[in-house]
């Protein structure tokens, strides 16, 4: 369950940024997570509650946006969203591809008082 490790890092970052921004209580944390990070949102939310339990974000709601995977073919330049098991280029069939979106994990905003 890599969600716990992500939640621990996220809690530390939220605490740091909340302190730097003068927040004493964090009500909501909005994050974006790429599809290829393969988090289970419910597990990440539960893990965040555990990781943040003794912090300014102990009562914070975690809002998670999943960013769909997008690929680009290095051979023909086509950008596409892969199917469930298909990662080859949908236009030319090349396996020479790169990830454009889908590996991200970032905090969009932190809300509180």
C-alpha cells in the first residue's frame, strides 16, 4: 500500500506550507494525481487521515483529482490516451512512446484559517 507513504509525504508538505502561509487549521487539501501513480482514492484519503492526525491538517478533507494518462509517439508524434492494456501508438503501432501526463502528483491548493 504505497498510499500510506504518499500520505505521509503529503501531510509533511501540507504542514510546512500551512505554517509558511500562517494557517493554524487546514480544512481542505486539493491534490492532482496522475493515473499511472495508481493510487486508490479511498485508501489515500484514509491514509492521509492517519498521517495528518497530529498536525494542523488533522480534520482536513482530501480532494483528489485523477489526471488521465496521455502518451506521445516518438516516431510519428501522435498524442493519445492509452487503452487499458495498450501502450503502443494508436496511429502507427510503435512502442517508442513517452508519457505526457499520468505520473503527476501535486498539491493544487490548501484551504484553512
